[in-house]
C-alpha cells in the first residue's frame, strides 16, 4: 500500500516462538491467525510517512507515553533503531527484548478498515466460548488484577520463603496474585504467553479498553478474514506504486468475482446477502471499462 506522505500507523512486533519458517516451507499452517510469526507489542503509533522509512508528526497518546516509559527513551529513538542491533541505544531499558522486536507499517485508513466493528461486542452477557466471552474475561482481569507477573528472582525468593514458612501475609498475597496472573495469561489474544507478551510486559490498564477492542478486531480480520500474517513490512512497498497496485487489484477482483459467481450459483437461496450486490457492482465496473476503451 502506498504510504508516500500519507497517514501511517506503525505496529511494533514481538517475534513468536519460531520465525524461521522451517515448519512452514510447504504452506504456512497455523491456528494463530495473523500471529503465526509475530504478535503486537503495544498499540498502533500514528503519524505521517516521511518517505525515508520513518514517520513524523507522531500523535502523542497514552500508548506512546507507555512505550516511552517502558524503554526509557523518546518514541523517535525507539522506532528508528528497532531491527538495528548495532545501533541499539546504550541507555535503553529492557535491551534484550528490544533487540528482538520488529515493526510493520499500515496505511492508517486501512488499519481503521480492519478495526471496523470494534464497538459492537456484547461485553455484558456474551455467549459462551466466543471471542466476546474471551474479551470480557480479559478486560475484567485487567480491571481487577492486571498481569503483574513476578520476575524469576522474586518468584524464587517467595517460593523459598513459602517452603520455609517465613513468608509474610503481604508476600503470600503477592505470590497468589502471581499464580492467578500466570494462569490467566492465556485469556489474552496475544499468542506469545512468555516474555514478549505485551499484557505481561507493559502496564496496560482498563484505560486502554478501546485500543484493546480495536486491536483484537484487527487481528481477527487480518488473520481469519484475510488470511494474512503480521510480518515486518517489505522494503519499497511504501513507494508511489499507485498504478501497478490499481491494475493488480483490478485483475484480482475480476478473478474473485468469477469465483463468487460460481459459488453464488451453488449456494442458491443460502448465498450471503452481499454476494449479489458485489456481482452487480462489478458488472457496472466492467461495463465502464469497455465504454472508456471505446471513447
């Protein structure tokens, strides 16, 4: 998607357990949707693409402030050095994790398209075993306890005290909350359940409710709707390739409509409501092309 001087959103990516493709050399087969290789780390960062691989006019919001606080640097320094291990700022916090991160770019309007419907979830009485139920559990947990999982050293200390029966009431509560947080990590929609899971690493509070719902919706649409994976952006894809993209999309849409027509005939009355509308609109587009070619 062309980004040249356009509104652009960057998403920081944390790598999954294995990004070598060695298990996916025939086809990418995964139940993790868009997160087969990378998961989000934080929420989208919005600005304007400057044609040099960076964004300017970054919107200051609580997500940007949270990421700056976590790494101890300004957002420009954080974004500009991701993926460049030798340029890692010396004074950055969480250096080991930082050096594993990647970034991907979205045209902001495209990201907003993928987020459509984020405000339609029933989070009061969701049906069982649905995404809505999982979201409600996640939001409830964030509001009540958060994901303040203890560091390994602190955990060893508390376990030792518990075994020796020298643990205080406050320490026992801290230990119990850790166990509950660890158990409930799988209620997040982030596939990374170990280090790199943003709900474990970042101080995400219920104030981020809207951002959480938007991100969950985007991941579902990207992974299960469009069958796309989160990966770092391809170099050069942000250039002024309008005509090539437009012609390619026209060609692909022609193929898609032929597939839709075939399935439409097979489904009959069970065909989705918007299928016939798509076919009719495409007929008008093709007719318009023929007329223009004659004029």
